[in-house]
């Protein structure tokens, strides 16, 4: 599979109705410094994260929402495992600078340093999950708050990222500042929502979890 087709597949499967400049129920935050301090504090204290997730892919050309379920694992600094369990078995690993995909037994491996597209996708995943985007020169953040959540809308500045993503909306629990949902909005209006459930923070995760030999 060539890189162009694979990049498109990645965006269709694991990311990316336009939500508008401001989602219903959310208002602009006046005290941004307080929010960013809490985000930085939480991100620095989060060493591992694991959870179940529900992913919903919304495509303008389809009335049906494409829903997937699976498990997610993260370990500092840049170790990620997305394991889709239903309706298809599909695993994405980021570990030691490599991007590995297991599509129901068909394994492909790519070096993120040697492929600008994979490098940017890698950055987007880590930025969204760790919530450590404060001060990141590649995104212009705008902050909103609702009753129980804070939302940071990250608008990409880098041209290569802008070509893939219009914005990344990251939802945090207002009390714990834990990421509970991430929405990747694409330039054409399609978007992908990923909701995290049964979240466990700083529970021991072995490095082998980020290799296909374990838990495949």
C-alpha cells in the first residue's frame, strides 16, 4: 500500500457536521490562565492512561454514523496503543519512533521520523491525549467551558496539519482536568469523536503492551 492511500486510511479509521465556532452549552472562558495552569499540572502528573473508548465517525456522504469500540493505552513519553475490537480488529501502535498498524493480521510498520505525514499524525495524537498543548506553537488554542467540562479548540497553524485537520476539540472534566473526549474535525466537515470510558490514570503499563507480541 502506498503512503497516500495509507494516510487516507488512517484519517478515515482513527481520526477524523462541523460543530461551529462555539458548541451549544459552552461559553468562552475569561480566566484562561487558571485553566492553562491546571492543564499543565495535570499533563505533567499523568504518566500512564488506559481506558475503553467509543469512536464515532461522521461522514457527510453517509447518514449512518460509523461506530467502533476498543481499548486505549498511553505511556510517557510517546507510547500509544489504539486497539479496535469491534466491528473490526485493528491495532495502531506508536513506540520507539515507529508507527505500526495491524489490520487483522496484516502488519505494516513506518518510521515517523522519515515520513512527515506520520510525524504530524503522531504529534496530533500525543497532543490531544496528553493535553500538553499549552505553549505549542503549532496550534492556536481557544478555550470554552460548560457545566461540567472545559473544551480547548486547537486550530492548526502548520500548513501540513491544516491540510488534514481543521481543528481538534479536546474536552476535559472540570474537576479532574482529565481528557474525556476528543473530536477531530476535517476541512471538508467530516469529523471523528472519540469518547473515553473507564479511565485509569497512572496504573502500571508494561512496555510490551506497545508491541504486537503482547495482547494481539
